């Protein structure tokens, strides 16, 4: 999420309802469920 020049959160769907994500700069990259998450994508 964010703008075209800056992302606040990056996630990669890895299947099975799970994703790898980096919540913000400096945060630990983690693996977790996408259940209940607001999901957006770039066209």
C-alpha cells in the first residue's frame, strides 16, 4: 500500500492462503496468513 513512488507495505502471495510480507521499512519480514487482510494490487 502507498503511492506509486513509496510503498508502506509489501506482500507476496505464496499460496495456500499465506504470504511473505514486509510491513514497513526497518520491520522484520515475516510469513503469515492473509485471512481477513485488506489486499490491493498493482494493475
